[in-house]
C-alpha cells in the first residue's frame, strides 16, 4: 500500500478555503433562486441547458451528459419541473425511442428573469473579488485540469 503524503498546513488551509468558498457560493445561489423565483439550483441548471439549445429542446440522455447527472436523478428532476410547467417531455421525433425535454414558454420566462440576477451575483462574489489582475486563462486551465483529473479518478474507481 502506498504511503499517504499528508497535506501541509498551507495545503490544508487552501483546501479548506476552496471547500468553504464553494459551499458559500452554492448557498448564495440557492438562496437567490429560491427567494426571487422559487426555483432550485437544479431547476436553474436544466433551464440554462435548454435555453441555450437549438429550439430549446434537448434529448434526455444529452441533458444527463451536459449536467453529469444519472438518468434517475434527471428523470425525477424533469418530472418535478414538468408539474410546474417549466418543461415538457416528448417522444424523440428522430427515432421514437428517446425522450426530448422541451423548454416551455413559462420556463423560458423564468430563465430570462433569473439570468440577470444570477450574473450579478456571480460577478459580485467571484469576479469582483478576483479583480482584474488575474490571468483568467491560466486559472481556467488549472481548474479544468483539476476537473479532468477528478473525472479520470472517478472513472478509474468505477472500473
């Protein structure tokens, strides 16, 4: 068994700061969406993908891939959203086996209302704090690499 290389105090502080920042940002977004439009972050995530898709339609499997959710979670989420008139489900016209998720007019109106406040919040809690001196490309590269390594670790453990 490989010996554990424990985190240094400095690494531990950074790791905990990353976790704390992520939780705080998630809570701020959750609260804003709940209080202003009575939608969840999960609702918002689905609405974003649908609003950016051609004709506001995405196949259920592609929606799962886009959000990295399993089929069961997505199915329950879409059922809840359908009950509230945000989306509809339709048989896929191309092969009649798959399910397309379609953004409704009500869902489109909700995302149009949510987006400006969401962007203002993200700007205030992330970009205003980071400032203009930061190398966005470098930071994005590092974060993308972290995600890539984490995903490959997850895939490796699933084998």
